[in-house]
C-alpha cells in the first residue's frame, strides 16, 4: 500500500472531523428538540443553586438516560461524542508535524 500524500491525509482527517462534529450536532439537536417538546419540569428557581442530576456526571448514567430518551442525557451524549473527535484530530495533526515527537503525548 502506497503512503498517502499530505493532501490525501488532510482530506481524510477533515472528513473524519466533519463526520464527528455533524454526528454530535445532530444528537444535540435531537436532545434539544425533545427538551423543548417535553416540558416536564416546572420553572426553575434560580435564587438557590442546585447541582444537576448525578446521572449526568457519569458516562453510564448518560447512556442509560439516553436509552430512556431523557432530553438532558441526549444533549450530554452529543457533547461527549464531540470531545474525542477534537482531541483525536488535534493529536493526529500535532503528531504529523515535523519534529513533534517530543511535543506530542500520543
């Protein structure tokens, strides 16, 4: 197999990042639409701080909530889907730069 050129590499990295960002945006949009469609809770009282659901702080809780079609969990899942795309793409770009072996912690 021939080594890909820089332009082919750029195109494939851009396509992977674009796919991840679009997927994340669609998941967040679906969660946002569900959130607007199901006004389950009362108007929040902002005079006292209350932390959010503890289920939104773990990946397993987010996945369980997403399976139950909880709008907040679906939005959180979309944001979690976005994070690896950004870090993987930047790590890949940094590792491709000349002389970046010491700077990249891949």
